[in-house]
């Protein structure tokens, strides 16, 4: 029980705080209040709109290459640092089918597994998976015709299609053609298999047109998140072309308060641009803090984390069906550093991220580190360790390669079957084939991928050790 004097003291402190806040509020001008509301709404808009802006930026990069909706942008070889999407996978062949159902349903055909394997998902523009495809998806490797229908579609779907109703008009499929090895012949084979994917309007299904593939190899494909006025310009493009979902209608007025309103031009004056730039920077700082602190260690006492909060996973896999949960903040954090989601997690792939070494220190690109991958990694396809720029979450610019995988040519194993991966600005002597280069001028992070993960990944009978800093020789 509290003593009466303690209670009175607490009430006195509270009253003093209220009086101070009230006095401060009375000194604010109407202009001050309006400015603060713009800043608050803008910060909220960045966090809420992150996955949509993330998608729009990838879509805009496709348009800059000359691509159009209902075409596929792809990489005709293993991608390099010029792919500036968020934490991309440099050990597969990427194909991204950007669809639009404005003129009616769209079909995406996935070829049957055999000569190759497709791993991926079809997503709405909020990057919420409509369904997974390929052996880890609904077609179970038999291949299939996925029919994406527009909002409010009432037409009858023809037989033989896997129907995916979408509450938005646009979206994309992230499709990965998996390599059998890192050799040149297998890379070419994976490209050829990926080009068997088709996308076309349902209205032309009787005689489908040739799918247009736009090759992004060797070009800058930049969808890193801009924390300035251009973020809001991207968000405005999204608002103009997509219907409001019921779950998001509470954002209509806040967006209107910063100048984003359906069917009206977004044209803030110079003063408002300054406020929006500052608010984007503040949102960036908050999101970065959450990224560093919100995820629990995957292994007790170690630094690796699964970089998506459980409530976000549940939301993405159910179209946020839980009436008592809408993890906008956690979703915002996830899409600052990644794109893509799966309908069924842990089937096709699994991820662990680390931003700190064994001693809890951030990775510095000028230092040298070692990761020892234990023998018998529990994967059906491959494992990989990839380095990303800590500031942008993209591949480090100008680096000759982005990481190492179990399929990397010349990878050296230890006598016990384990593999040492080295990170640093220079390869240790004799370790060039096991080296992932870093920039001496920045920090980095490491994403470890399990493709075709098996039970020991999840019951943790096989564990990944922390990355250790190695003293200079």
C-alpha cells in the first residue's frame, strides 16, 4: 500500500507537469501548432507507407529500364552491386513480374519443376503474399496458372486456374530461378528455365502473347529508401493509383494534412517541403533504432535474429485478418531493409540477420571477421552469407562480389567439413575463395540464407555461431 504522503507527492508532481505542458501549449502560435501536426503526420506516413513505397520504387526502376506493367524485369546472370534493391539474393536468378489488373485479371504461369526450380511469391503492392509458387508453394512443383483478379471482380474463373483475389490493382511476383551449382552452365540453365515464366491478360489466354522480358543486368536498379521529400512523392503515386483498403482509412486525414489526397496534385510549398524532409529524417532515425532493438536472438546468447516480428509474419500471411492486431510499426521496420514476403514461412527459405559481432560490436568494414559455418548445414538446396551496406541495406557499391555460398566455385572446407567465411577489406592470405569483401569506409550487416531449410534449422540442433572479429596480423 502507498502511504498518503507518497500519493500526495505523486499527484503534486503530476499536476506540476500538466501545468508546465499547459503553459507551453498556450505559448504556441497557430503556425507552430500547424507545423507540429504536419511533422507528426509525416512521420506516421513514413512508417505506415513503407512497404507501399518500397514496391513503388522497384516499379519505378523497372519503368526507367523501358519496362511496362504485365512484363518481367529479370537479371540474365547473377546480380552484382548494381542491383540496389534491399538485401537482394546474389546467388539466384531474379525475375520480377509487375502485374496490373486495371484492365482485367492477369495470369502468371509457373513452369513445372524438373529442368529447374522456381521459388517465390505473388504479392499485392503492400508486399503481402497472395500465394507462394513452385515446389514450396501451392502448385507443389507441378507448375500452374495463377489468376490474379482485381478489386471487386465478379467474373467466373475458368477451370484449371489458381485464383488469387487481390484488393489492389497492382503488385508483383518475386520469382527466383534456383541454381544447381554456381558454374556458368548452370547459371545459363537457370536463366533459360526462368524465361519459361509467362504473364498475360486472362482475356488473351486462348492465344497468349509473348511475355516481354526486360534485362536489368549491368544497369543500376536502385530502390533504396529515400528519407526526404521523394518518399512522399512516391507515396502520393501509390495513393493515386490504388483504392483505399478499409484497414487503412484512418490514414486518409493524416495524409491530407501533409498534402497527399486522392485525385489532387501533391505540390507542397517550400516551407512544407522542409518540414517533410525533416520528418522523413526523424522517421528514419526511429525506424533504425527499432531495427537495432526490436528482434529477439534466434539462439540463446547469440547475435543472430530472424528479422521479422512474429505479429508481422502473422499479418502478412493472413492479410492482417486479426481484428485486434495491425503491426504497422513492425511492418515499417521490416520494409526498410527488405522486400518480399511469403504466405508460408520457413518452407522455401529461412533467414537470419546479424549486425553485431560476437562481442556485441557493430561490424566495421575496415576490420576483418570470420564466420565458421558448421558442417552438414541442414538445407536441401544451398546456404549463403551475404554482406550489405548497413546504411542502405543494399549491396555494398563497387564490390567485386557480395558474399559466399555453399555453391560458390572454389569454396574451401575445413578438415571437419565446416567452412570459414571471411569478411573484410582484404582477403586473408590464401582465403580469397572464402572471402566476402567489405568497404573500409562504412559499416555492414550479414544475412544468412537457408534455401530448402530442414528440421535442424528450426529445432536448433544445428546452430550458426556468431561472427568473430580477427585481430590484425
